[in-house]
C-alpha cells in the first residue's frame, strides 16, 4: 500500500511533537492525549516508514538521522493542511476566493454596477472576474466551466443548464419624444409596420424573439439599421434614425433625456433575466454572496 494511505495527520502531529519536545509526556500534554497513545502513534509512523525515528532512552527519546531527514517534510505537510483549513474557513466566511461570472455587455451595464459596488464594500478580499461576452458565447462559457455562473437570457435552454429567475421584464419600444409613436397611449406591434427600426443584429440578444413575434403578428418590420449594443441603439434612436425595441430591464442604462419608453402590446412579450448555472453544480460561498447582492440591488431598483 502507498505511504499516503498508511500515514495519518494524527500520526504526523505526534511525530513532530515528540521530535520538538524530546519526550512522550510533554508531547502527550501538547496533543491532549496520554503518553501511551503517543507511543503507539510513533510506532505506527515508524512501521509505515520502515525505519526507526527515535532511540529510546530512560527519560527521553533521541531523534535518529531518519527523523532529522523527515521532520522538515512532516512539518510542511501539517502547515499545508493548516493553510488549507484556513482558506476553507475564509471561503465559507466569504472573505476570500473569487467570483467568475459570464454576462453580456447589455445586461452587465444595466444590472451590475450597483451590485458590484455593494459586493466590493462588503467583501473587499474577493476578486471579481467578469467575462463580458457576446450573446452567442454566453451559454458556452457556463457549460464549458469557463465561468462559474452567468446572468442573462439564454436563447436556447438545454438540459445542461439550470435557470433561477432574477428579474421579469417585457419588450418595449424606444423613440424620441417627438416621434408619432410617443404620442400614443399604447403601442402595438401592428403600429410598427413601415416604421424605420434600429434592431440588434441576427444572432444577438432579442433579435430572434423580435423576428418571431413580428412574423406571428403579421407585421413586416422595416429594419433600416442593425447594431450589437444597446448604447449604440440609444444614440442612434436619439438621433432620429429610427425606433428600437429592447427588454425594459436593459433600458436602465438609457441616459438620453429625450427618449420615450413604451411597452409593446398585441402581443405583450415577457422575458426573464436569470442566474444561469451548469446543472448539478453549486455556487461557491463567494458567488452566493454576489448573487445575494445582485438580488438585493435588483429589488431596490424596481
């Protein structure tokens, strides 16, 4: 049997104590056991190593050359185990470790700033790693374990991921205050027929949903401009180049004072932004703390 299956930490502690204190009685007092128990542990270590570690004398134990050779390694093993325990306690107390999450830039800019500020204040020793990736890379980051979890809306939900709803939102139209649609009490999908539209590129974000709902409603969309980011769509919309359609949660980052946001109806399209994890994988204590901050931030900003 390999040596690592024969030696225990209890035996190593007994060896180190006897080596440093040169006797069974003082070692037993330090370890809170009986001298006979220490004697048994030392003999077990010697049997496992196949060598004598101490010469027995009347009132003391004298280390052999083998003991001198082994003491440094034994103490290093015990220090490493102690450090492992310390790190585990730090992680459990959420005072260390790292949080590695995947998020698309639009969701990140809309939902993360307040949560990150709060988390950094409460857990200054935890390192944040934010993988701001494209929507078509989002799920792959989580399934491939390049990120511990993600925040977003997967376009396709497979059996390999699990979702916990963070926030429910709906598709809205964004236009300038002077646009004809801004004067309507409500805006229906049918009202978009013939209206120049600034849309996210195919394969990005809500485009698949936008195309599917418009087709279902029988509305031919007039997409005149395509973008990848909400921020680009906002300044283009504010410049009068068209109207745009986005989930309401992402519009928290819309800082143009002359823009109007109105929910789209007929049909109303609801979407969930979720905490996304790989199925069967639990979050680390640090990541759980971050999710707690994120939920509190979202609740506060409702």
